[in-house]
């Protein structure tokens, strides 16, 4: 990306961020569902789940938080799809085509806005978790690794959201793609260890990307060896990111070339 394209992306990102700042309910709404889940599972179901999920991590909130952070991102990226669909439907993208700006800056501005907005939502959820008793023995390097991994998750899922926004035929369809993303952590190690699940369900949970991502975050936050799970998570995220970016770019070019 050229210097001019970066400058154009910055300007368009500023426009999108102003919309977010003027509607802070976007951040709050994104965090409400994960916070409600965190409260429900910690104070209602936490005792019934037993000690199998807490033997190594301490309180159940310590075990639960990584999955809640992933759900927060899955909830937040739906707004990216929604905003991009509106820009296409209302003709903003077509108007930008008449200006001497790079095509890529339009998509990347939505991606940058998603990253910033989701980091705010994650900070809000983490603050609630701390108030609920979450504690971590992670070093500064481990926290940086956690932040980097969460950013990579956000970028990967945001490009999936961009793809959905470009392909959607309605406002409802633009954000509906996020429902499977929110549901997927429930069939993973986000809430309970996969060993406690029936055979076919456990096999699926152990071989889907959310489990590797959640296990990596949990190990980093508890200052435990990460092992191969981190590399599996990075491979999944890199594959999703590259595939979604390639498909979204192709669809965007076809929509803006006519």
C-alpha cells in the first residue's frame, strides 16, 4: 500500500470512527452480550460445571474469559458488515470512485475501524472481568502476545465481515453471518474442557479453530506453556485472513468496476 493510500485510509477511518464516537451504544451493545454470558456462566452455571475447568486456572472466571473475549470480537465485527453494506447501498462507495483515491482504502478503513472499536469493547469486557475476580499471573510479554493474538482474531473475522457485507442483499443479511461465529465457541473448550463432551462433539470441538485460539489465550494468561496450540491457532487465523481478504477484494473489484 502506497503512502497516498495509507493517508486516504486514515481519513476514511477517521470518518468511520466519528460515527462510532457519536454512537457509543455500538461499543456498549457489542459488550452487553459477552458480559451477560460471563455473569451467567460465572454466577449461575459456574458451580455446576465443577472443578474440571478450574484445576489449573483458578477461579472459573479465569477459565471462562478467553472464550468471552472471542465472543466479544465475533459480536463486534457484525457492525463492520452492517456499515459496509450501508455504504454500498447508499451510494457512498460509488461517490468515492469518482475521486482520485485507491480502491483498497475504502475496505481497509472499515477494517481499521473494526480493530479500534473491538479493542474498546475488549477493554470494557476485561474491566468487568477484573471486577468479577479475574486475575492473571501473565508477564508483560505474555500480555503483549495476548493482545497480538486478539488483534489477529479481529483482523481475520473482520475480513469475513467485509466479505459478508459485500455479498449481503439486505441489512439483516449483512449482520446475520455473525450468529454462527458467536455460537461456535459453545462447541469448543471456551466453557468446559473438550474431554467432558460426547465423542463426535469432542472431536469437532478439538479440531475447530476456536479451541486452539481459546487454549492459547488461556495458557498465556495463566503463564503456562502454550505448546502447539498457538501454532495451530495462527495457522487457522492466517488461512481465514488470506482467504477472506482475497475473496472480499475480488468481489469488491467486481462491484466497483461496473
